């Protein structure tokens, strides 16, 4: 539902937008995402799960969302498997669920057989070719989500290349602060700031209700940042709605940017790009990528309207929408109390269930209690009740016994129509790990943090488990100073101190994974692929110990969300069953791409005639007049032979060879590569390119050369001429010239 008197800087209620979802018409406002607009219209079911066909609702509010996959538009504008949380609403938008929750689904009909379909079911059942052949077509029809496009893409996509001294990834408090610190302390350093949201500020917007200093800080610092951007010859570029999805060697990072409406724009007869792929080379990188909230684990935790606490808070504060009237906040850290306070301030009934015992509460906890919010401390959710939508929960008292969580009391039932949980925060280390960097488990923050030291890279903010935004400001300034020092812009960096508990601002307890809950059925880890705690237990019983093997056996993290909300919980579950610390289990390998990338964006404008251009020599018309047949070499049309009437290729070539031997022949060699090699090491360079001896070739002489690959196989030949001791003219074949051009 949409809150009536809620004021938001992001939603323009004076501009209503019409859109269609699953063949029904709805209304939203400018600034909504598709997800927030559907919440406002009380749409709670978004998809069916991959394996069991269970109805699923929203869980997150951004790139971490595992359930709400949609297909956008039709025909040449059709785009599959987009997250509803990332699709900005525009007038006339048309979308359907990738797996429609309102239709009859074969997977849902075989619910009684689910117990016979654990992890490894497919490997064991279809190992025999005869069995596989009987059901192959049926199973393949269930694989994946949206249907693949069948029509030509009407949109265009661009590639843009950039070089910069500093690339800042993340536009929250940390990213804004780091960019400003670099710009303020250097007169020449160029900065590119990238953020996946439409507005810079990140999670700081959630603090606006309770902290006026957050509002003033954001206004002042964003204004300062835009001053740098709006001057002539600006040293600052800001790419919003842009996701840095891959980091390769030598600080080469690829960023995918979507335009403001998700539509192709046509202006002055020219079609603008729907998406732009920015290819960025940076001397220094500052990662301010934040953290994703991880859910708590309990039985049937996949029912619709079970969401992440911070996502509920974001929908409430940024979009003025909420999907329930009787809300329970459940978790192991103080962030749930901040969400509860915001919900209570909007006159919505809520209560808090905190697994931590009472005593030693923070100011946030005391504030929630003072407001009259009902709080149950030392309790855990055992199970969510409801058919497809959460209607209530079953809770029990818990306590830490030694290093293990144990249930200690009888259970009781509480009613609710929205359950929001928080099991702590997972720093977004994915990009940092793309080039082989390793994470480590930090006991204070109960999180896997990025590698501490890495050349030409700094990390700041929530990616380093720093929770309080004022500490984030200090940390970002410190890391920007180190970046300036690495660039040689300053001779000495200043490093200010943060608050005493900056690594445990939310007072998170140890990972909550009691064995009594883990052994229950349908405790889901990976929502998209229906991976449960019992699947992990089965993988371990069958001999798998490495988390990489467990991941592949269970398909954990194989979905479009790549395990952003599930994999760390999966690691914790594996650690519990293996009875080893999380640090010993480690993480799975993070690889590009961090999020899905359109094939169209990868191709850019190099499609159609630009994908494989036809190249002609200057005397191509003469070849045509002579009746030449052509062969394509490195995209060049080279004359192959000149047949006369009735001749085949062999007869024509024999005739041409005879003519050359008895009179005269001419060859069009303009397609060959001509490479000018100059310098004192020119001879040594040629010796490393070609197999022949070049050290004694006299000026005015030429030599035929062979080029071999690392296996000693001939891959090219050519003739090189010595102009003088430091100057050679080198020719290559057409194909190798193209390779040199690409490099």
C-alpha cells in the first residue's frame, strides 16, 4: 500500500504513470521502481521458484533480489530476466513475470514428490541415457526463466572508453566523500564516480527520518560534488544507474549504464543508446560498494512477504510504500530496531524479535522500547505459517550455550502479515575478488571482508563493515588520502580515528544457525534455485567438503542473483554441519559478471554490417570487371581466381599460372599489413617476431620471414626490408594485420 501523507524526495505524485504487469493495468508515479509501484498496488506475488514452483514475493530492493524476475516489453523491445527492483517505472511500461505465479504450474502440481527430489536428484536419476531421453524435452522446457528473444532488437547500445586517475565505485556516503576528498586535494586528478542507483546517497536516505544532520550532510556534499561536475573541462564524471560488473587485470573495469527510463531515446532523428558499456582504465580504484543484508533462517522462510529488513525500510522511506499492516522485525543486530522505529513513526503496528538476550542495549534499542514497540529478546523464529503468503510465525526462546545456539523453551505463535529479517551484512566484495583477491572472516563484524592490502586499490565504508555513516565519512577520507599518496599528489597522508566500535556498530551476534532449525524441512538458503539446509547436509553426507563442491552439488548461487543473499548463509550452514569455523570453510569464487549483462550491450554498435565489415581494395572495381571470384581474408575481399566461361577453379588457376610464366602477372597486395619498425632494438624485435636471423641483414636488403606460435606451428609469413640499422618495413598477411589492429 502507498502511505497517504508520506513525503519523498524521489516520488513525484504530480506525475502519474500507467503500466501493465501480468496483463493487468496499474498506476504508479514518476520515481517508482516497478517493484515499489507493485507494492503500492498490493501486488505481492512476483514469480514461481525454479525447482518446486512455489509462489514467491519480493525479498530485496535492489540488485540482490532473487525472486522478482520479469520480462519487459514485447517484440523488438523484449528484454528477459530483469529484476523488478531495478526497473524504473515509465509510462506505458509492460512487464510479465518470468514464471507467472498466477498460472497453473506443473512443478507446483508435483508437490507430494518433492521429498524424492533432493540435491543430486538429477545427477543420479538421469545418469542413464535412456531415462534422460524420455524426459529431456519436458525438463528443458522448465530450465531457466524468461523465454529467449526471437525478434531483432530494436534498441542500440554504445561502447565508450575512458581513462582516469581515480575510479570510485559506489555513490553512497563513502563514495561521495572519497570523490570529494580526491578532487579537493588535487588540481589535475580526474575522477569517475559510478553508482547503480538513480540518486547518489545510498543507504543514507534511510537516516533522514531520524537524523537531521544526515539530511544537511547529503545536501551540502552532493552540491559540492555537482559543482565539480558542472564546470567547464570538468575533472569529474558521474555515472548513475550504472553497475560496475567486471574488474580485470591492470585496473580495467567495465560498467553498464542504463538510461533514465529504460527506453531508447530518439532525438533529432538519431536513436540514442538504451544502455552504454563504459570501458574504464584507472590508475587507482576506490571501492565503496556497500553491503547486502543477509536473511535469517527458519522453516518455510520463502513465503511471500518475508523480506529483508533494510529493504522494507528503503521502500518505506524512499518510495512511501509498505506491503503489510502487522509487521514483525526479526534479527540478530540493531538494524531491525531502526526499521521498527521508522515503521512505528508511520503509525503501522510492529514488534521486534531479537535473538540476543536483554541487557546492555544500545541507544537505538532503548529508543524503540521507549516508543512502546513490543520487543521479545532472546527469542527466535522457528517457522513461518501460511499457504503462499505469511500469516504468522512460530517462535521459541534461545540462548548461546558454549559456541552454539540452542532452543530452550516451548514455541508459541504470533500473527503478522509482513516479516522482515536481518542476520547481519555481507560486504559486497565481488568486484574486488574478480582478479584473485581473497577475503577473510572478521569476528567483530561477523562478515567476510576484502583483502586488506592490494596495489592501486582502497576500500571504504560498509564493504569494510563500517556501519555508522559518520564513521564512513572518516574512513572514506582516510582511504582517499592513501589514494592521493599513491598517485604522488600529496607527500603525507592524514589518518583520522573512527569511533571505538566502528566494526560492530549494529552489535551483531554470532551467526545464528542452530542445528534444531537447520534439520527442519524447507529452510531455504537459495530462494531462486530452491536450495535448502537439508540439501547442504546431504552434500556433506555424500562426501563433499569443499564449499565449491557443495555449491555445485546443490546449485546454490547458480541463479541470476548469484547467491547475493544466500551463499554466505550457505557457508554458515556448511560450517555448522561440518563443525568447523566459517573462516575454515571460506567463500565461493566470485567471477565476472557481478550482475547480468545484455548481449546487445556487449556487442554495442558492432552488429549487422558493422559486425563483419566488407573491406575492398582501391582497385576492387577492376577485379569485378575481370570477372574475379573473391575470398574473404581478414574482412578484405581479395581476388581468388578469374574464371572464364565454362572453367572451374582448377582450369582457371592453371591458365593464370601459365600466363604468368610465359608473359606477365600482377598481384594486388594492398591488403597486406605494412608495419613500420623503428628504434635501436628493431633487429631484436624482429628476431622475436620471426624465426629467421635478422641481426646481420644489410640495409637495402629484404628477407622472407616465418612467424610461429608457442607450439612451433607456422601461423604467418611476410617480407621485411632493412632501411637502415634502426629502421625496417615489415609486411604481414591480412589476417595478422587485423589481429595487430585489435591489439
